[in-house]
C-alpha cells in the first residue's frame, strides 16, 4: 500500500486544527455558563 505522505500530513493537520477549535468552543461555552452562575449568585 502506497501512502502519499503530503496528503496524510495535510489531513492530520486539518484534523488537529478542527479538534483544537472544537475544544476551544467547548471551553468558551463552559466559561460563559460559569460566569452567568456567578453573576446570579451575587445578585441573589
């Protein structure tokens, strides 16, 4: 089986980039929810 290393490198780069973006988005959502919870606790 012949692998084109350039295509494989490009694919892996895209996968790593997309995983990083997805994990960053999850952290933003978690941070936003925590901020809302803290804000509600202060005003309660």
